[in-house]
C-alpha cells in the first residue's frame, strides 16, 4: 500500500477528483483551495461536492505553504486563466518549498492573452529547476467515480519522469501512456475543447452527421499548427487530442459540448467552457505561425461576433471542394 504524500492545488471538479484518486490508491492526500473559496468551504463543511464525496482521510487547507510543504509530488488543477497568478504566488514563497518538487499540471488550456502553453507559463514564473509533467487525456470525473476506467497521458521533456509518476499515480481506473512531445500534447489537449464547442453547436443545429467531418478536419487542422510550431504533428492523433474526442464531442458530461449546444438553443451555461478562451489563444497562434485554422475561426465568429451559426458551420463544412 502506498503511503507517499501527494498535494493537490485546486479544489474544483478535477482537483477534488485528483485528491479522491490519490487517497484511493493509498497516498496521503492533501487538497488546497484558495482562501475564501466557496468550493473549499463546501468540502470542509460537507466533505462533498456535486461530483464526489471526499473521505475523511483527505486533508483540506487554504494554506499554500502547508500544501507545498506536505508532499514532494504536487498536482495542479486550476482554471488555465488563473494559472499564472497561482505560479506567482508559489514563486513568492521560500524557494525551499518548491524548487525540489515535482509538479504535475492537470489542465487543458492556453493562456488567452498570449497563446502560451501552461508549461511555458510555469517555466516563466518558476524557472527550470522544479521537475514538471502534464497529465491529460480522455475521461470524465463522473465516469471515474462510477468505476469506469480510461487511458490517459503523462508527458514531459524529461523522459524519465512519466514512468516514475505512473508508478505512483496509476490505478485500475487510470492506465497511463507516456509522451515527450510536450508542445504537441499541450496544444492538442487544449484545442480539443474548441472542437467540442463546434460539436455542441452541431448538436444544437441538428447537424450531428457533420461530426465525422469535424473530427477528421479538426485533427488535421491542429496537426498543421503543431508542425508549424516545431512539434510532432502525429501527437495530435494520440490521447491528448483525437483520443479525447469521444469524451469532448459526444458525452453529456462535456462542458464545452454543452456550452456550444446551449449557445445555439439560447440557454445559459453555468459550467466553465475553457474552449472559449482557448479559441482566442489558438487564433493568435494561427496568425503567428501563418496556419489557417478555419474551425477555430468559425467558433470564434459565432461566440465573439454573434455570426449566424447555421450559415457559418454550413459554409465551413460544405464550402467548395478542397483536398483533405
């Protein structure tokens, strides 16, 4: 039985799951939430949220110092747009608390204003000393809690790190594969949320049959961007992007798919749809690297410019013949 301590920063849907999962596999789990967090307050009072119930063995704290001091392995699962602020808060603490740690970034997003990958944000704020990997791939908290397993991906520029992390974090619920193309993995994982928005729009318009074209063209579109940025275009066809399409483009649990559908139907969306921010970031990258991203721009035109969704999507998929 594992007794190694693990700290999780972020007490939302995925953060609470990672604490639950770490405890389930025998780790000494501590879960951090920012001071004043309503999510942390509910977990403290009730030991549960809308997704899961935390066992009493999972400790809760709003002290970043306590969370970093608790474990050598620190899992981070916060909103991508708040990630830089968290990194700055970590960097402001004594370096002895974080320089020798291993950080695992469990988020799928890009910085909206800059287009930067989260590993880039991490290195800009904390330097090159802390070990760092990303954990992405298909799956929904609701399915994992119900006992439904899935395959996920650990990626790092240090090829020795994913196997070591897998030894600690793998379970009958989560089977890990490894990757070293951090650029391709992060771009692919973030961009699948934009494809999820488009899929939801197709659902709302009753154009579900076009999801096949969306999947084929979405992967091809992103592979060209990854290649232009210097990554491996084939990474997009793995677990970080294409492998996550079922969970993002079809599942009722997908916040991005639901956001796209609700937008078409004129319904409010209460859950975070990270793809809205990612679409802006991808648009910046497309222009920077001179890569045409028609799906991304179509999604942005509907969300940002209030273009007619049916006209935009039909034009996107039924335009003049082009080589695939």
